[in-house]
C-alpha cells in the first residue's frame, strides 16, 4: 500500500503530516515541539504550533522536506 503524500504548507494539519511523513516526527522533536503527544495536534496546523512556540514555520517545513527527500 502506497503511503498518502500531502502538500506541506503552513496550513498542513500536524497529524496528517506525521501520518504521511513519519520522518517529520524527528524534525518536530529537534525543535522541541511536543506535537506527537499533544491532543491538539489532531486539529492544529504547522502555523498554529510554530506561532505558539515562536519558531519559523517555513524553516521547519523545509527541514521536513529535506528529511523526506
């Protein structure tokens, strides 16, 4: 079964990103983001979490893209 690919953007839902690209978990962890253990990840976007933690969302997305190749 082919895994579902999604377009990464600031609007992307955190859980959808993790399901499509498990490698993203490592990137979230590098930034100290508790996304995986947080219930809010089911409805928050990358923009929501990066704004909340004062992180550059575009930079985070680029790191995820590099990680997934």
